C-alpha cells in the first residue's frame, strides 16, 4: 500500500511551540514527522525565516489553520507563509456555528473557497463532532459539502470527531473521494477520550488505506489533550505508526 507522509498539527504541541518553536519542530522531525500544519504559531518569524528553518529541518508545510478573515484577505500572513513554504491548504473550523447560524457559516465557506482558489490554493474545512448533528435529516457537514462546489470547498476530515459524532471514519472519508486532501489522523478511546494513535479503537490501517483511495495527500496527526505530555504523545503515536507499517 502507498504510504502517505505524516505531518503534525502544531496545535497538538502548542505550549512547547510557544516556549521553543525551533527546538520543538526539530524534535518532531527527529521523531519522523514530515510536515507541520500551522495553527496560530510559527515562532514569531518572518515568512522567509520560517521557510529557511523548515528547509533546514527537512520539514514541509501540510496546512495552515486560521480564521475566515485571514483566508479572505490575500495580504494576510496565511498567504505570505504559504507562498514561501509551498503550502497548498488553508483551513478553518466553525463547529460552534452549527446550532447558531450554519447557513451563514456555509456562505462564509463559499467565500473562503473562492478566495483561496483565486490564489492558487485549496480551502479545506476541518470538522468536529458538532457537524454530525442532523439538519432536516442530513448531517450538517454533508449539508456544507452538498451546498458548495467540490473544487472550492474541500475537506480536512478528522477521524476522532467523525467517530465521536456517531459516524464511521472509513465509510465517511470514502464518500468524499477526490475532495479530501488532508486526513486528520486522531485516535479515540472506548470512553470517547483523546488518546495516542494506536491506543484507541480506530482502525488506523483501514483509515490510511482509505485516505490513499480517496486521493489524500497527507495524514496529519493531532491530539488535542494529552495525559502523558504532548511531546510524549507525539512520540508514542509516531512509534505506533511505525510499528503498524504506516510510516
């Protein structure tokens, strides 16, 4: 089976990044991660400095998670960083708007998709569990993708939140073939808690296989909460991916 590169959403190690961004990224590279997805932190460096540093670490950029205003503004740091690092994906999430103003959130995604496309990039939406609430018998997330163009609004599907939302991650990813460039590989315990990859209930091999099947470019590790420390969680997760033959 084709092996996809594994990146890390830096939100997973946000405190370490805040105290020592360069040291943290260097350590992640040593663990075996091939890319980083930014989330509000890039070491207080100018875009050119970020690009040079990542090249030194042999790390690529597999995404930039930000807000709708950033994605709509072609002069924002999201685009500046992406231009010099080769990043192709701009991502947002708006789970809190599912119950409040989901129709308006969908329209924001339409605008973001067009803005990113105009800059030669892809806009991806990152789901949480809330998007698996049903609206007129349809998942809110499905409503988003049915209401938008496949070449403007893509999916960054998160396996933990799909499972917690009550759906099957493998089946759900498969139905959006060609529209899922990024898969957030995030495990979940039997008690619906965050846990290291390979220690939960998800079939990581099946998820990796379907990610290849649908044309994904990246598997991106993310763990929101850790009981053993974020960097140790990242290390354990990568080691378990290696043991499973997925890296």
